[in-house]
C-alpha cells in the first residue's frame, strides 16, 4: 500500500480524464471546482489497490471488461444520503392528491387495476419502500390490485443494501412510530422492512444515461427521480427526461426534487400546483417529442422488470 502521507496528487490532466469518462458513461458531470472531491473519493481506493497514480487507476477502470472496477467507481462518486419519508410535503402530495386521483380513475374505468411506480436513483431503498408503505396505507387491501414498484440505481453496492431492507434509527427519523411498528420488524438496534412492503418492490441496476435501456420502461403511473439529476449535465438531463416522458402513461406524474426544475430542460410536462407541492404531469395523448404515445397495458412495465433481472442477478425481493 501507499503510505497515507504519500497519496499521489491528482493532476488537471487526470481529473479531465475521469470527468469526461464519467460524463460519457454515466452522465454525471463534475465542474472544475469539484476536482478536490474526485481526488478525495478516489484516494482510498487507489491506496487499497496499491496503484501509484490516478492515471494508472483510470486505465484500470476504462479497460476492465468485467465492469467490476467501473461499478466501484460509481459507488465512490455517487452520493447516497437518504432517509424514509424524505421531503414530507412532496410525499403528502403523492399520498393525498396524485395517488388518489390515479386510483380513483382506475376504479371508475373498471379496467385492470394496475399501479406502476418507478423510483429512479433509488439508492439504499428508502424511497421505494416509503412509496410501498404509502400505497399500502392508501389501498388498505391489495385485493384486485397489481402493484409494481421498480427501483433502479447505478450503484450495485447500494442495491445490495436496499435488497436487504435493514435500517437504523437515523434513516427512520422522519417516520412516525406508528408506521415503524406496522411495517418494520425490530432486530436489536436495527429495523427490517416487513415482507408485505418488500414484495411490491423490485430492485435492479440501471444507468440513466443508457437511452436504449431507458426506452424499455413503459406503462408507469408515477416516476420519482428526486435529487438525482442535479449531478447531470443539461444535455443528459434532456435525454433522461425524454425517457421519463415516454415511460409514463398519459395522465402520469413525474416527481423531481423540491428544489429542482425542468425549466430549460423540457416543455413536455405541465407543472401542476397541488396543495402540498409542485408536480410534473403528462397530459397529451400524443408525445410532445413527436412520437405516438404507447398504449398502456396490464404488463406495460414487464420489459423494464425483465431488463432489471437480466442486467444483474438478485433483482427481486
């Protein structure tokens, strides 16, 4: 190993190599003033591997056909701080306003009662499990309903943690004790998500910058991508938002971070002013990008679920 006081310096040339590679492969963009952040996040990995320079590590990542080291790089550079019921006003707009609108419409249509939700950039699973709890609270009974919550992330490390569904007090700090008692099993100082919550969620690897794989997602009633696109360049944001638009059914809703905006990114959505928050709504029967809107079917998101299972094993409960 390299002694801690002899960590190699990250040169501007090396930073540009990593910055451009990460942007090309994952869509994440680091401005010049983030050079120190890249260095700090990669320093320990370089030390652990006994690599002498950042350039040597760059080529190790670039030419690793197994993608193992690329996944390690994604684990290092992505921020995964989250919690259950994060940003309560947004979730209240979902539980009290948009979700009742969608479920009421499905009940009145007397069609197949399917409810499909995509948590894009799901991190360690708190968001999709939160959505699962909200759906269970709203529907009371799943009898007659087919509920699918697809949860994707670019980091295999956080997905492994999400599949376990075990959390500490800190991540449950915004969750009422009543909900904790109903939907979690206490195990010492940890809390295990109950099966009825886990059973609605399927986890899988997905790079949001991969437009081909993004195009396989369809039939979604809701998409949550909160505080994820802040790391992407505008060019990549436009591509991702186009994918979200096409994945939503007409009448579907897109939730992004409360401090985020699609201004200058897309005019395809209508901004809806709910009592508890702002939400983007897909109205048109024809795609705002000039393509026919896909017809929603009972298995409309099955391709996405199959994709998640194919890309990485263990994408189930």
